[in-house]
């Protein structure tokens, strides 16, 4: 059916909406992120999007796999994430 939305289309729209509401870019493996940069990242196709904050300059370090250790690159930004979820809920409820 040509009118049916594909999973990829829905996923792309959802990512764009979340990024638009947070005002943050979606994490990209080739982008250089400086200290305190914030990004939206989804660890897997079935996980939720989350907001991460760079703890040091980074390129190519995936946020969800670089949260711990002696010198982590990223921290989960729960305050920004909570704000994004509230905005998303308010938007959807109209």
C-alpha cells in the first residue's frame, strides 16, 4: 500500500520531532562535539531517545557506550531529557 507509513518513515519523523522539541542535534559519528555539547541519541532501534552531554571533546564516541570508566566522554543529561519529554507530552496533548 503506497499510503502506508513505513517503519523507517515513522522513525525519521519521530527523530525529527524529538530533535525539534529539544532544539538539539541528533548525534552523528563524524561530528566533533566540544565540552558541554548536548545531543539526542538512541542506543538501539528499540530503545528510547535520550539527551547526552559531552564531558570532553569527542568525535565518534557513541554516547550510550561511553558513560563510565576512568575518562567517560558523555553523561546522560536527565534534566534536559525530562524537559524534552514534558514538551513532547504537552505538544501531543494539544
